[in-house]
C-alpha cells in the first residue's frame, strides 16, 4: 500500500512538472535568427560578395568585399538580429498581427505592430503565396531617452536563386538626434552578388 501511494505521488509530481514546463515554452513569432543563420550558410557556400554604399549626412562611401567565413557574414548582418526582439517571452502579447495583401505587388504581408514603448515597433514579412517564399523583411526600430532619439528601418530583400530563397540585398536607413548635438541621417544599401 505504501509503495502504491509513493508511485502515485511520484507520477503526479512528474505529470505536473511536465505540464508546467510545456506551459513555459514560448512560441516563436518569426524565426529571424534561423533565417539569418540559413542565409549565412547559403551565402558562404555561394561565395557571395557585397557591394555596399554608405551615405552619412553628405558623405558617401562605397565598398566591395567578399566575406570569407561565417563570422564575417554574422558581423555584417548583426544589426538585423535586433528583429528577434519579436520572439522575447516578455513581448509575447505586445504585438498585434495582421495578414494583408500588398497593394503594390502580388505579395502577402504579415504585419506585427505594437503600441507599447518597445524598440521594435513593427515587423513586416512579405512573401509570395506561402511564408517559406520570403521576398522581404522590414523592421522599424525607434528609441528615445533623455540624451538622444533614433529611428531605423531595417530591410532584407530575398530572391529565388538556383531554386533557393537567397538574401540578395539589405539596407538600413534612419537617423539619430542628440539632445544637445547634431542630427545624423544615414543610409546603408548593400547588394549581394552570388557566384
């Protein structure tokens, strides 16, 4: 009898422990980290090169280079990791999702917006027919505090290359205003050449 009571108790504890663990798992809203990791592997395998143009206020700079390993690609695309804020458990209920037809193209837009004071204000995912046929990802990031305010629009462009969805261009546009200083406007446009 004692052994049977102990077995029931242990089973109940394990059952509730498993239930509690399942409830703490947070569903990924959009796997931006996985998308970036896959793209880095694909771009490295394709020996892709980057043609980058940086415009800051009135200064223009151009650069052409070929990242030689995943670390260089990760560094180059690091800013887009900010879009993964959408998946933080604390932000689980912060975003309202809408699925819309793009009036300017034949794409579908999955839009996630928040009115909360979060840096990632909006994430838009453009795709053709199904979500695995990505065409563009846009994120709007806005931050403000006592010292400065800044806003950026991060954009990733995808195309079908050799029957794979590949990152073919990306851009970062925005500005920053220091309370007692200057305003800086910038635009970074990068196109990717795939061998």
